[in-house]
């Protein structure tokens, strides 16, 4: 919220501007003419009258349990009177959402607006406030879906975001800073943006329409009033104090609707994989392998019984594009794998021994969880999961321990839920596939390197 002094300055400035617009004589009301040279002045108002009833304000609350690290020490607990049990705090978030199905009361928003919420309140443009039900969220694309039970809802029609072009006019509607519904306009500045730090799978629409905190989950529409994106992020290297600098990002409507469809049908989002390991092409690799240029990524390993193996991909192949989308770096390949649909064929453009080649592959579902007992009896009772893509983009690698059954072999060896496994027998592992491969030979000793909180530990699995 603006400081009071700034609000007063803005009000005084408005008065000065209004005064300067008053003509010296005649009617004291200043107004734009209805037309210029016989042509009516353009206005977004008719379109917005159809759109704004479909954009809602969201207020979410979550109960967070907080425990002081000093509370584990009896001396400090007694000295400072610290409670021996975690304290509860209320975490609140403000954001926006878009009604996309009026009959079923379905609302698209951002995961970060509603993640972990115990209570979600939705305020409609007509003044009604409703309690929403969580349908599901996907952290890696930052898409969330909620449902309200109400009559007379208005939904916004959805356009094909793949038809967007740089330079198309767009309008953002949301609830910045909790001020209430606000409309800003601009153009599509870029398409297919990715590589932003701290975010998951990325295929953003970039716009210069003003997007600010609180706009998250709101609508980005075209001039026909059709939804083309869900506003999700802003870029400002100077921090929020520097104000809006005209670089905002929205999730394309096609991607958001695809995630919503999976959440409704499966309760989760299934992602695909080609089943390869690859790396960027460095100057040294280019020289050693005799490559003509540095475009693409080089395949270093093709996993057995994977879609890549079935398609005929080999180690040493250079992938330059998937479905005509160019690939320059390994992270772009990972991003595309996460966004492409599972079970549908894709076209791989590659170079093999200096010659162009095209292959067809069908992505298989990516493994996101593994039971310890399936890997090794010494891991019985533990369940392992893949890291969120947003964490991987921050440089975090390893496998997350999701759950450990009390009294199990894994628990008795010291494994805990929340541990991050970074190595097996002192060999680094980056994902579930690497963990599975590390224990597949049933090593005589099973030594795990763990990160717990801010400390590292060894755990010998018995």
C-alpha cells in the first residue's frame, strides 16, 4: 500500500491537472470530444465490461507452524521462556484469478497465490465473497485451480495463445497491491521466454502492460476480450521499490488450460521424458567432436527401454530442435520435455556425424516417486521424490525423502522425511534415475550423503 504522504501528493497533483484543464470561460467541465473528423474515439470500455466480471480477487490464509531453533536446548528454553512446541502463525496472500468455466465454477490462478492455503476467499466483481475449494496446483508451472459454488457467474472466453504475435495489443486485469480491480494495457513484447531464475518450466508471454504484486493469477486478454494468459511474474532488478519497469510475464492460456485439464482428470500433472542425458556443447567439445557449430545439445547417454532408444537416438547425436522449437542449451531441452504432452509423438531434429537427421519419439511419463523397498531392502519404509523444477533451476540437485515410516529399516538407520540425498557411496546423484542406478548393483555398503537443514550428514543404511 502507498504511504500516506505519497497518496496526498498524488491527490494534489490530480487537482492541479484538473484545474489546468478548466477552460477560461464557458462550460467548466473538461471532456474529450465524442469523435475526431467524424471517427469515434476508440475505447476498451465495451470489451472490459464483458471481461472484468470474470476476474476475481483472491485472499488466502495458511496456518504455518514455526519453532525456534533455540527451543531444542533446555537451557535456552528455560532462559528465554521458549515453548517446547511449535507456534502457529497465519500466512496470508493476496492475488487474482480468472473464471474460465461458469457452469462448474472453475477459476484459474497461480500456485503461489493459493499453495498450502487452509482458507481461500474469492471476491467477485458484483460484491459477493465466496469460499473456494482447492482443485489442485502445479508448482512447476505455477498454475492453480480452485472451484466456487455460485450462480450467475461470468466466464472469460479463451483464445489460442499459440496464435499470438509480438506486437499484439493486450490488457492485464487484476488486483495490484490489494487496491481492487485494476486494468492496464500494453503489447506482447516477446514470446516463449524462459531461463528466468527461480521459476519452473517456462514458456512465458512477456508484456509491457503494468503487472504488480497482487496481479498474480489475473487475466491477460486480447482486444476481443479473450484470455491469452495468466499473469504470474514481474522482472525488476532494482526490487519493488524501483516500481514497474514494463517487464511482466504471463503463462500462455493453452499451457494453463492443459494443466487444469490434468488436475481435474488425474489430480496431478504428468510430465514426460525422452530418457536421455545430455550436455551443452562447449568450444572444446565442438573441436574434439568435429562439430560444425555450437548449436544444440549433445546426447551423452540413452537410457535402456526409453522413448529415445525406441526412436533410434544414440550417444553423440546433437539435438537441435524438438517440434521445430530450437534448442541451444541443455536447460531448454529439460524445459521442453516438461511442457510437451505425454503419449504424443514429437519430431526430433538432430545432427549425426555432421549430417541432418529427423526422428520421431513419443515421451513416456517421468518417474516422480519411488518406494525404497523397490530399490533396496535397506531403504524399506522410505519414499523418495523428485525435486521441483524451480529448485533445480536454483542449482539444488539430489533426491528428496518424502516420507519415512516409524520403526522401518530406513528410520532405524537415521533417515528422516525432508532429507535431501545428494550422494550414494560418495558418488553424486542428481535425480531419481541416478539413485535407482546407484543401488541397482546391490552394493555391500550403502552410505548416503544427506543435507538436513543447513548441515550435511552421512547415514549408513543397515
